[in-house]
């Protein structure tokens, strides 16, 4: 097991943003805001299999290189997302049925991708969303090509390979819905703990847990369960990152000032709860500008008003959410 580097007292928590390639290329204000306001850059989709491996026999690093070279030029830290996910895979990958073939593909992928950016990508989401959406009714594991073909060992394989490809990069398990007080979330927290424990028992390096933190404005933060979960992680020597922060505002009132206030208040409730137990390794929002957020498509509002999940509005006007994040990251 790697020993986590203790946070330096008083040192600011880095603020990061995930970067979508299309606006990155087309909205010069996005680059400007990244340069001015972020410490960490995360390619939002460019490192996923669907982007890198659209064709089976050819890697396409063009999008990832573009974002990563920009980040390096501007002295930003880079977080990689993600080496294994059940979603955003090319169709040819989802069609693989042979365990030997799939393991070889994963080995080749991680060796080439982590190897290419070794020493440049500081931390990686090695596995993303491997816990079932609802472990109460579905069992611990998320279905999909990795689990269906390789079984639970897909997680061990991925962490081993990532550590070999870049022994210095920090290896994370990343997942969502870990912060409310439902039984489903409690089971999801327990699933993460059991996966981490299994890796540690086998001496497979794991550095931290990423809380995606796609927060639902209408849900209470489950303070007790979340803090217990974070304490367990801390006791196991793991660090915690906030990796995909945004606030889903589909059930909030339409009024913009009111909505922005409640969005920020939800993030504050969450960050406060986390900070009482651990100082996160970074706080990253899943984009910067409302216009380019995945929430626009995935969590539309009944009244048709535009969702406002991120720190800046469509005109790059700073919102209360950014002030809140900044309070916790400096
Ligand atoms: C989303 C991106 O934001 C979208 O642009 C893309 O179309 C689909 O994926 N959890 C994750 C992220 O781990 O990779 C997802 O990102 C959002 C949910």
C-alpha cells in the first residue's frame, strides 16, 4: 500500500474543473477561465475508451493531448478520468466475450494510456462507477462488459496494471451517490469500503476515493453516514477527492437568484460535512459554465428553464457556487 502524503497544514485545496473538448476548442472564455481560476484540469471525456479507442486497432490521443498540453503549458495539475467504466465504451469493446481477450485489451490500454502520460498525469480514476446503482436490490457490482466478462477481479487487474504503468501516479476509485442518507447510499458506501479493503489485503496500491458529488439539491446530505464513511477511509489510510461536483437543480424554484443561492447552499452543506472529517485532495467541478454541463441533457427541468449546476452562468458571470467552492479550496 502507498502511504498517503499528509496534507500540509494551511495549504490550499486545489480547485479543478473538467474540460469538455467542444467548448474548449470553441469558447476562448473557457480557456481564459481555466487559466485564471483552476489548479487542476480533468479531461471530461477525452480519456475515455469511446474517445481514445473508437477504432479497435488505433489509439486516437488527439483530443486528450490537446487538453493535457494546454494544462501543462499553464502549469496545471492533471487528473485522469477514467481507465475503466461500464459506460462510454466503443461498441466493439462491449461486444468482447472472451475473458482472456478482454484482459489483454485492458492491459494494453492501461499500459499505453497511463504509460504515455506517466509523470504528467498526477492521479487517475482507475475504475469509475464499479458499484451497482442500487446494491440493496442488485448486489455489489455494476454490470457491464468488465464485470460480466471478468467478474469482480476487473478492479484488481486495473489497479495492478495502472501501478505498473506509472508507479508514481496516485490511484483512485471513483463513484457517485455516496452522500445522502438512504439505505441505498449506505450500501454503496459499504461496497466501496469492501472493495478498498480487498485491494489492501492483496497489497494492491490504492491511494484514494473520489466522491463524484453530483449533488441533488432536494436531497439532504446524510451527515452521519457520510462522516462515518469518511472516517473509515481515513482510518484505512486513504485520501478523499471531490471529483465531479455540480448541483442538480431540477426540483428547485425557477427564480434564478433563489436557485443559485440554494445550489450554493447544498454544496456548502456537503463540503462542510466533508471538511469536518477530511481535507480533500482536490475539489473539482464537472465543468465551469452551466451551458456546457451534462446536467442540461440528463436532468432537465419540468418547466423548461435552463439548469444552473455549475460555478459560472452561460455568460461567464460568477455564481454563489463558485464563492462557496473557493471558500473551501483556499
Ligand atoms: C459525462 C460527460 O459530462 C458528458 O459530456 C458525456 O456525454 C457523458 O459523461 N459520471 C462520470 C462522468 O463519471 O464521466 C460523466 O461525464 C458524468 C457522470
